[in-house]
């Protein structure tokens, strides 16, 4: 199990409440920073503010995590704290007080989905080079979905016979071109 990247006591105030704003450089005001030093930055890369140690980028931690649960545990130690952050409009949407420069968790999720998709496509392409027709079918299906703009599925039971045979032939042709 992944542990929190910072000592968990740094994530709470003197009354043992989760310190949502205080943990980030951008949302922790100068007066609060002395008592509750920030643990992370919301910037897209690590940040070394004058007079402080380098702060890890919460965005980078999120992007390098296996999934959102893993990121939540690494950043704030538990899902209750993560859910509390997710309930804050400025954290979810970004561009709002007190984090005007933050792009928001919604954008992080889109970036993470694009990264995961890219990594999956890289694995499929390796399999295509190994002449794996199932991988070729998956790559072709993905290319078609992107070209169509990912249209909605038709209602009713799918006709797998027609879809499989035409996609199978396309996959075989695709593999011939890859040689």
C-alpha cells in the first residue's frame, strides 16, 4: 500500500482538522505559512520558493500515480481528506480564489485519461508489431472511434458477426501494411 508522501501531521491544523488550503503553496497565505508550512504546489512542476524546501507538484504526483486512489493516498493520506478537497470548487475547477493559477482536478483527470490511453496504445502497437491480430483490431477500432468522434452505440443487440468479420479483414490488411 502506498503511503502519504509527507508526514500526515503536516496535513492537519492544531484542532486536528484537515488543512485543505494550508497544504498547497498557492492557497496558503503568508501568515499561515509560518505555522503550517505548505507540503505541495499546485504548479505543473515542482517548485522551490525562496526560504522553503522544494515543494513537490501535486499535479505530477497525480499524473505518476496508478489511479486517483493511489494519488489521493500519496497526497493526503486517505480518501476522506481527498473527498473533502474534491468538494472545494477551487480545487475541482481551478482558476478561482484562492488558487487562480491552478488548472483544476477536472483538467488533471482529462490529462490522466489521455496519458493512460496513450500508454495503452503504445502497448497495443508493440503487440501489432508481434502480429497480434487482437491488438490490431483494438488499434483499428480506436482509430475509427477517433475519426468518427466516438459516436454513440446503436440501441439493441450488437451484430457481432458482421462487425468481427469486417474488422478482422481490416486487421489482417493492417498487419500486412505494417510488415
